[in-house]
C-alpha cells in the first residue's frame, strides 16, 4: 500500500544520545582554524611571545599586559571556500561565500609606577570566532559496493519486526516518536527503511529480526548525489586579567566561555538501480542543528630577557561542552508503482557532554628595534584526549571514545610570522602548518598569510589576506553506507581590523 505522510505539527522528542553522535562530530570542534584580528592572522597566529593584540589574548592571556594603552578593536571577516569532494574517484567542486564580524575586544590598562614590582594591571575582554562552518560540498559518483539499503539493513539487523510494523489506526509519526523514546535511534532508522519499502522482513512474524533489500536486491552499482550544507560557528568569549612584573615578565589568566551553533543538512539522492529493481530513485535527508556552551581557562606568561628577545608560554585547559542535537529526517522513494514519502515531522533531541583536549603553546620572537620582528609559535595537542562523557553508560559513546583512542593522535601546529615597518606602515607575512591528527587518514591544514597596517597615531587600520588549505575525510554515513569522502577545502580569507586608543 502506498503511504504518504502530509504536513503535521512538529513533534519534539527527547531521547538518549545513541548512534546519532560520532567521531566526526567531535572532530568538528577540535580542528584548528586560523581566525582572529587582521594583524594576528597576517603573522600566521604566531603571537604567543608577542602579545599586544586582541587575538593574541586568545592564545596567551599575558598578551593583555603588553598593551601600552587602553584600546577597543573590531574585525570583519570575508570567506571564500572552494570544497572539492572526491567520491569513488570522481571530483566535484562547490564554492560558497560568507561574511561576519570575527572579533571584538576591549583592553583597559591601569598604570601605577608607585606599586613597585607590579607597575601595570590590565583587564580585557575579547570575543572571537574560533571556527566558521559556512561551506558546502557535493559528492557525486557511482558506488559499486554499497547502496542506501545497506544503511537501513545495518540498523534493522536484530530488530524485531514487531517494533517497526504499524498497527491499526497508528499514525507513522507516532510510531517513529515511540521508537525513539523507547528503543532509540537505530530502531527509528530500521522503521524508516521498512516504511519506505527499501527493506522487508524475511518473514512477516513479530519475532522476525532478519531483513533483505527491496531497492537493490541484486546488489548492483548505483549512482549517488550527496549534497551537504554546513553553517554556523564556534566562538570564544575571554575575560582576562594580566599584570606586568617589573620590566621583563608579563603574567595573565583567562576565563573563557564558548558558544557553538552548527547546522548540517545532508541530502542523498540514489538512482540508476538497474533492471532488477522496481525503484527509480530514493531521497534521504537529515537536518541536524547542534547548539552548545562550554567553559575553559588559560594561564600564560611572556618573558623579555633583553630588549630584543621575547619568550612565551601558555596553557589552555580542556573545553568542557554541554551540547544539544536536534535531528529531523525524511525519506522518499520513487518506484514504478508510485511515490512513497515518509516525513514524520518529529524532532529528535539529544543532550550530551564532550570535552576538547588541552593545548600547550610556546613562542619565541626577536624584535629588531622599531624596524620589525620575526616570531615563532608551536602548539601541541593530544587529540586522543577528546572524548564524549560516558557518565550515563551510553554504549555508543563508549564505542566512539575507543575509536578516538585508536584513530587520533598527538599533533603540533607550527606558526611563523614576520613584520617590517616603514615609518607608520607595516608589511606582514606568515605561515602555519598543523600536523596530521589522524593515524589512518589525512586530517591537516596549512596556509600562507599576508597583510599590512597603518598607524594613524590614535588608531590603527589593518588588512589581512590568507590562503588556507584544509584536508580531511568523512564517511557518508557512520554505518552501513560508510564509504569515505575525501574533502579538500581551499579558503581565501580577507580581514579588516580597526582599533583605537581610549
């Protein structure tokens, strides 16, 4: 019988987090991106030993004490992303653009030479985007190994038919909601596969737990058109207190409040089933909205052994996040006999916690008097310490944490930057390279940066242009249809910053 589910009022479903979260989700918040003020980005982010910049406070809280005057600054970011998706040997490029305010900061400097060893006390606030998710990719190719029925068969395996069949006068949205509340995400997927006619039970008995494919019974190669849209950002609000000890040492402390909003819509169109199937095409869509808040703290120091050399050291604690996922799904299958659409209009809500690993950073800079400087910074992160909170004994989180331990590794990021001053004009360039954080696949980034600035005396205008390459891979779905998509993102980033002294 053909089933069509019309538009109904949205139903919200709170359920335990199971299968919906994966290592790809947690990596999203762990990867390094070069974001911040124009001067900071121009030098490749190599500011750990320098300070005196709003975004430098994001790395080393002692940077706030290097400011000579109270200041306010703001940064505008324009991004151009080109993402190449390689799927089954086929490459496809998608361009996307976005613009946003990237940074806003205030520093208040209290100078008092009468205090002896601590002549300066500084308070600062800095808002900064740490990651911007606005991009798209389109994976197109012919898969000779797996098809969408493999996804639903994976979840249906072992699920009693009594769970996913419908009973007299039972609306499908109600069944979908009931399964999520009582049996979890996996049973919901089995339900969608069966009600969309992609899979069928071997026996129409309540105790049956074996299923076979309707959509691709002969296991033929099928064509996939997988389009993914990302939007949102991670931001960090830092409240800082820093001080200067005598003339050579700067010390600082940050309390950080993190905010995250991420939206992903993935749509798979599967077609060209061959003569052995009465299916023409299948469309499967997932819409995920993740919001969260986190907390971390930082300690930092900058030391000047003489007028030319600067040494920096900072520690950022893990970021402890509390997340909420909102997931909606629908599936539509076109067959020779007609169209079947299952659109429950139910929002599954999952609440969970995760932690992003701590970061240790060191810096070395050499200042050539008033002519310029060169700076180096190295960050070290053990990505194996990324984890989901398993306080409730969630089996999926235990499994994902084991995947993290076996898949990720410790990695460093090298940053190099230089600045040359011609009177009031500054010319800048930088480079950064994040090592591969994955033991089994590419997951890295690197880039070159350029910039210039002009000091008007009471205010400063800075510009930055960067070309950054991000490489990583992700699975189409975590289970069943879990073939890899290789993603290569080329990002052109243009920044404008303006700051003025109070």
